[in-house]
C-alpha cells in the first residue's frame, strides 16, 4: 500500500496448533506432548524452536510486525476444510521506516534503537 509493505506466507499444511499461536517465536517452543499422527507424518520435526525465534527477532529489528494465524479453523472436519487452510504469517513494515527517498543518498548506517 502507500504506507505499508506486507509479506504474507501461507502454507497448505494443517496450520499452527491453536494453543501455541500466542507463543510462536519464543525460543525452543515445543508442544508438551507430541501428537502420534504428527510424529508419523513428520518424524524429523521437533518444534518451532530457535530458527523461528532468530528469524522473528531479526525481522522485528528491521521494524517489522509479525502476526501468526491459521487460514482456517482447526476444528473443521476434513470435508469442511478449504484447500488452503495451513499456517499464515503476515510481516508488515511501515514504508516510512524502511524506504529511502529516491533523492537522498543512503549515507551511514543508523545505529540500532536498542
């Protein structure tokens, strides 16, 4: 838009566990008990841990806001689920924060606000 740059990532999997959406991006996030059908489908998957935490932290340092959600309710029956019902990640930056004016030279790097 005129004021924001938004990137949306959507997958076609089962989505995020509803009870974990508020904690996504915490380091080493794992569900308490692995679901048996999840382990059978994805034996190498152990959780959304350090990698997602690092990615979220780096994006936030660029001024991005990040929102995690599911494209459809996980309480729908398989017949009720739409084709695209997986995880959704929305990343938004304010254009004013990250765009340089075409007339300005880039100049020195700005120090991190933290």
